């Protein structure tokens, strides 16, 4: 099973695959195809990235069904909420805001909290 900080595979499949090309439930890759996709280019029901196609698409350029045009977020717009940060200090600050302790590495980025939660909860510990 791939963990945060592991080197991504070229092509990955699974529940939360991490690869250059990722296909799965929550794919994370340069190209992501799945239910909740996170990548530079992705097609998903809910997608987050630079170029996104999906029912709920959040990207710089996004395409959603029924829309008469694509959505382009201008540079003056509010930046999206990030889950991984280039700075360990920023991730630590976000962890404090979220009510958790520590940070962990995700490749060259930093994520709030010392580890990923193992179950869903309606509140933070």
C-alpha cells in the first residue's frame, strides 16, 4: 500500500492510488481518473487540480456538465484551500487551526497533522 512520502508509480490503481497516472476512488497523480480526483489533469465526479472535468470541478480551468462555458479562475480570485503545503511551518500552522498535532511529509510537500486520520469523524482530536 502506498503511503505519504512514497515515490509514486508510473501507473497506479486502487482506492487511493499515487502515481503519474492514477485510476481509482481517490486518485492522486499528474493525470487522475476516478471518483474524487486530485491531479494536474483529472476527470472525476469531484475533481481538484489545474485542468478538471467533472460534476463538481475545482480547478484553474474546469468543465462541468450543463455549463454553457468552462470556468476559469482568475489570478485575483481567492486561492483554493490547500491540503499540502511547500512549507513545514505553514503546515504546522494549519494543523493548529485544525486542532491536530504535528505534520507529515507528502513527497516534497507537508501536510497538517502527524498522520492521516484512520476513520472519519465529525470533530478533530
